């Protein structure tokens, strides 16, 4: 073979090897457009103020937040007002996260770090953003916190951008409420001590009515039998205590009420109508009152909310429960003292403890601690 032919063959071989290496590397290292340490996780970085819509797909709920001027509302919940500060914190915390280390790009391994697409049994949370113009602003899927990264001051979180195969370990973590109620301002709370009267209606018929006396106990105002169960009646008013709730919906979505409880507060009343929305129990308010009770009625006008179960049970008690006999009080034993055979025990001392033992306990309680 001539020197020129050998040289040509050598150059062709080298070129083929170079091409093969490039193809292999391109296949093994996807998403090389973003470099660790300087690329942001959030796709809207630099345009936070232009984001006007956020769709949240979390393991326990779905919700869409929409910007209305300077305010934010839950667009899929009748525009119920949301906390602007909570939304701003989410946007800024995601924008601050930076991609630090490439992780898996294999969908079958996503669930190991919690970055799988939302769906049945998924543990990930997906945030999808949209600009005011209606143009999509991308999205992110947030997974588990990194155990190793948690030793760092900022911590670290597994995540990937929506539509990307490449998953990352990103420094920082999104700051967002854990449940639906955290996105909304707290509701006014009405102390149970302000409740003076409880009435229960089945349809349009009054089936139970009780007033609270000066000692704080409830009794049926018609003097009928069976008597009111004071504990059960008080649980009706306790449905107004606390400002947490699990969900909120337009009141128009609620079917015919299954229970109507009317609670007298001060010189006004709160009407609480219990009904179902999508198979879950909700409560809507009406009535006429002042103070916290009046503010609660005004805030929830046109909406129904789902209180926690421990408060909801007070409103759904049956008539039998409201009139059940009170359990007999537990009487303590007549003699709570120590056995009379206790050495040195004297009548009149606490639990018949010997005086010398009491003196020793007193000294130990008043003596300074050892150095």
C-alpha cells in the first residue's frame, strides 16, 4: 500500500471513531444544555411577575391559582381568595433553586426519588405555570428531599422539569403549604362560649331546640323529654371554633342540605347547612350576626367549606345522640389514702405519708441543684 493510500485510510478510521464517540456521548448525556450549578430549576426565572396561573397537582389535591390584579384566587373553586404571600413565596423559592447534580433519566426509576408524573399512588407534586398572555411558562415536578443534601444549610430536593427525561438534585426546596387550607386566609373563629342557643331542623321542621343557662349547661327550651345531652349539644357550637378547613367550593355545587343547625350567638344567629359535594360533606353559612360571627358569614358568602372531621361530627349528630342520657359521673373511692399499715402514717397527712418522708421531699425540692 502506498504511503498516500495508508494515510487516507488512517484518517477515515479516525473520523469514524470520533463520530462514534460523539453519538455515544450524546446518547448517554441527555439535557446537556443545562449545566449544574448555574441553571435554574424553575423555567420562568426572571419573569416571576408575569406568571398569572399556577396549576398544582399534588398527591392529596389538585388546584388552580389565578392572578386577579394584585390578588390571587382559586380559579377552580369559584375564585375563592388565596393568600398572595403564599403564592409569592412559592414562586420565589422555586426560582432560587439551582440544578446541582444529574440523576436518573430512566422513567422506571423516577418513583425512587419521587419525580414521577402525577397519577395514582404518585408522591410527586407538579407545578405548571402560565403567563398573563396565556403562553405556557413550563412546569416542574418536585420529588423527595435529599437525605444527604439535608445536611447543607439550604438542603436539596430531587426534581425535574415537566417534559424532560433528566432528573436532578437541586439545591434548596420549594416553600408551599402542605394542604389546601394553607393557600387560603384563616377563617374567623367564634368561641363556643358565645353560643347561647342550638336548634336543629330536619327539612323545614324544627326537631330540637336547647338554650344555655347561667351555669353554662344546655336544656331543652320546651322542657320536653328526653332531656338534652349537654356534651352533645355543645359539640354543635364547637363546629365554629377553629379556622382550619380541608377544602372550599362554590355553594351552588352543594346538593340539598341533609341537616340545618341554627346557632344563636349574641343578638344574632348563624345558620349552618350540611350537604354533599362530590361525595364529601361540606357546610355553608348564612344568617345575621355581628363580630366574628358576622365576619364569618360574610367571608363564606356563596361558598361551602369542609371542616375537619372532629368538628364536622358535631353537626351531623343524630337526634338520639343529642338527647342521650348523660353517663353517670365517676365517683372517686371514699378513701384515697395509703394503707393504714404504712409505717409512721398519720391521719390527716396527704395520702397518710409519714411526716419525716414529707420533710425529706420538701428539702429535696428546695435544695439547690448539685454543681
